């Protein structure tokens, strides 16, 4: 029985074995291949958009020309990965994957909040388990449960890195807090919020708007004015990638448990840390320089005389 860590097993299954399965349709694989301009030529010839047969096989992969059944262990891997879509993931309330980037002030939690809105979507269910729109006000007495779900399936994250290799990017540069400057070049920008009344459909409506907070007549900011800062570079993408890394790593651990007892492979866990950004200082990503230092110029006669005179 061959020992293989879970990452190597996934690469073997999705790169070598699962593409062996033939695609659907009656035509042969070679005949189904089309050039990039082939669809445009057929559109010009028939004046209609023709639905081409699907080139992917039953595993959702582009098949190779061999068209034979994959290894049974690879099929088990596919079934285990697809089962990851039924898992429910919940981030802790105090989850902060960018704590190693220093004190980011209020901009840090704001970046995490924006990243979570990019990562998740809200799904509402009624008492019977049926999905309802989360934006519709429930009727009187109706109980609606709202659950945050991942926009990108965990199974798709695992498959992506099985095909491309590696892991979700988690390295990040330390951002800098920068004060928003006045676009007219007059120093930092100031802001304030005021209440505005406008004509509504049935009655006057009041709402809050943000305006310039600098009093140009007195040449100073208003008493309730405030400044804004932003992070450069924006760590939102870092939060998204590190969240996907944690989910990806958890999925690998889950697959190791689910894939025990394969016919020809003994699955071992991944060697990667669950949160490598919390494991201390990361190693330098810069390669050592291969340039050799330039040789020093030969010593002149005058320099030799001065050195001998100083030694005497």
C-alpha cells in the first residue's frame, strides 16, 4: 500500500486519474474538440447559437484522449470532496486573521467586516426547512432562521488547489494607516455628518449625509469634524485568502478521516500549519543575491608610502 499525504492524493486523483473518464455524448472525444473560432464560424453559418455537447466528464474535468475508467481510490476521493459541500462553517465572533499585521485601529475590524460580506451570503429558511428570501419581511407568527453560507463552495476551493497545486495565499505585507488628504492639497481632509430634510412621498424625510467638515470662513475644522484613515495596502484580500486557507486546511483534515481504508493508498495528513501566520515570523521570501562583490582597486604608490610612514 502506497503512503501519500492528502495533498498529493488530491493532485493524483484530479490531475491523473479522474480526467481518464470519457465525456458525455455520442461523438468521439477528438471530434468534439473545437477551435476558439469554431463557435463564431458556426454562428455565422447557421445564424443561431448552437448548443455544443459538454466536453467535461462526469467528474467535471476535461478528459484526456485515453478514455478509460479512473482508479477506484480516485473515485472515492471525488465523492469525499463533493460531500464537503454539505458542511456548515461558522467564523468565531472575535476571529481576527490579521492580528499579526500590527495595530490597525478601527480600520482592521472594518476590513474584516467587508471581507466577510465578500465571503458569505445570508440564506433564510422557514420552519419546514424551505428556503425563503432573506429580504422579505416574514408574516406575523412566521419563524425564519437566517444562516450565513460561503459564497464559494469549500469543495471548489479544494479542487482548485488540487489542480493548480499549492495552498491559498496567506502571506501579507504590513499595511500603513494613511490619513485621507484634501484633494485640493490643503492638508488632511475633514468630514462631518449633518441631518438633511427633503420632500418624501408622503411626508418630509430626514436622513444623515456626510459633508465637508472644514470651516473655510474661520479657517479651522468644525467642532464635530473628524478625519478618515485608510490602509495601504488594503488587507481585505488578505482576510479572504486566510479565511479560505483555514477552510481548505480543515477540509484536508476532514478528508484524511473520510478516506481511511482505500484499496491502494494510505492517506497521511498535510504537513502545513492550520494558521501559519500565527506561527511566528515568516521566513524571508527574497532569494540571496548571486552577485559577487567587485574587487577592490590596487593600492597606489602614494597610499603605500603614507601607510609605511604611519607605521614607522
